[in-house]
């Protein structure tokens, strides 16, 4: 008999979050093969979307809790606390009934909406938390510019978060979580599971035919902005300034395309640079990976915050050559990082890119690189430790973190 997991979240699963910018939904999809998952989404009606059924068909049950529009979302953003207590009581009653009626063994919280209920959960339930932290700044520096009311709410949220981590059976965090935050969580006695970025080999399939998004002749250098610290992109600016002009002199015409999420802090800087094609808000990057000649990842590691490298995994899975800075060795396992070209000096960058852009790709090496990536970073592989934990196939003594908390 499968274990049962109740997931309390404030997000809607969609194809973009499943395949690109979120590790949570692919993990849940893999867990559903061995665990019965009930998904409860507390989201206001103005945030509802027309969902593709394939993004949540793996759930045993799906519940939408529309009352959230009158609850904490109003409390936080519309300053209407008078409705909060009623919403809290009704929602917790539903959670408690669901747990007791269906003998739920595990409750996974991903949204701050549910943090106030942590201490009220039945003692028989094992709590799991999934928190995404994108900054190592202390909460005081984050909330200082806000009004006193919002500062109060932010500090209350931090207190609830600490309470949840103290109560949690274990906490799941993306591998890019700042190290000082992980150290704080570890000091609370919470068992940590660090979740690496994964890749869906069926979705990122180079054998499919994709429309060419590029116009005009000439090879394409592709880069992608991700949710990494701005300081990490100093290497990209240096590449564009000191390497790219020399490559453009040797290869002409040459297209340089940069994919970016909406509102990325690097956009104002890159818009000032000529001869760059900025594509903002791309829903499906596979056509770009399929028709480019090389992905360039000149990102530098930050002391506290780990840069994201999903684009490297996606490119290698799509059999696209990758030229990366040496920091890729600290972010990916050695067999995978070894599949990326890693020039050191500007001259080596120029020579490497000139060769990659002017010669036919080594199909055998690229196929090998794809196989290595899927062997280490496919979701069935990354989800296996969690499946063992939830299914009870791991003894208590063997329940160790998926990855080390920090390097020291």
C-alpha cells in the first residue's frame, strides 16, 4: 500500500514551472508513482488559470480552496485582517478533516499561507517543508523599506517558518539555497534534503523537430539568464565585452541571442549593448536549443549564493555543445561538468567558439553527454531518495540528507 501525502500549496502547476523554473512539481510527479498525493491549492480566483490536465493528472485528488481570496492574501496585500480569522478556521477544519478521514501520513507545506497551522497538525502526521530562498540577506534588510504593518507581517512569517522547521520531519530546499540560510536551518535540528536541478529527458528530446526561431543566415551563440545573483553575471558582461567582438571578427554573420525571464535585473544592462538579441519571456526554449550552435555559460560562482545552471542541463540534454566557465565544476557532478568545454583565457574562448561555430558538431560526443546528464540529473534519479523515505524502505539510521548542507 502506498504512503499518502497531502501537499498544501499556493501555486498552480503549469507546463513552464514543471519543465523550467521549478523543481517542486517534477519531484511531485515522480513521487506520485509510489506515493498517493492529494494536492490542495489555496489561491485567489484572480490567480486561477486554465490548466493543462497533464500538469496535475498524476495527483490522486485535487482540491481548490478559493476562500484564500478573503484570507491571508487580503491580509497581506489589501490590509483587510477582519476576514482572516474566519478564513483560517474554515481552512484548518478542512485540512484536519482531510488528514483524519484519509489517514494522511505526510503533510508537505510549500506556501506561507499554511504556516500558522503547523502546531495544530495531529502528532501522528509527519511534516515536510519546501521553502525556496533566493537571497542570503537577513529579513531586517528585506523588510526595512516596507511600512511598519508589512514589517510586522514579514517578521511574523519568519517566526512561523522557524516554528515549521522545528516541527518538520525534514525540510526540502533547492540546491541553490544560500549557505548561511541552510546553516541556520541545520542549527534548528531539521534534517535537510538538498534538491538539485533536474531535467526531463522526454521533454528535452533532440530527436523532435522544432521550428527555427532564428531568422537570417549565420550560426547562433545562445545564452540564458536564470535566477542567479546579479554578481554572478559579471562573467557574462566580461565575455560580451572582451571575447565576443573577436569571435564576431572571425565569424560573420553571427547571431548572439540571450533568453531572459521577464523583469530580470540584468536586462537594463544588456539592453545598452549593441548586436545582442534579447528574447524576454520565452515559454518554450527547446526550439532555441535545437537550432543554436553553442550555449555559452560564462557565469561565476558567488560566495553565499549558488548560480542556477538549468540551461546547461537542458542544452546538454538537447545535444547542444556548451562552453562554460570553470565554476560549472562546483555546481554539477564531475562527469556532467566534464561534458562542457571549459576554456580559461579570452584567447581560448575565442579559439573554442570559432571552432564550434565553423565545424560540424561531434554527434557521438553530444549523444554521450546527453546520456551522462540523464544518468545523473533525470527526475527519476533525483526523486529516488525521497521515494525511499516516503515509502518506508529506508531505515531511520539511513535517513541522511540527499546532499551535504554546505562545503565546510
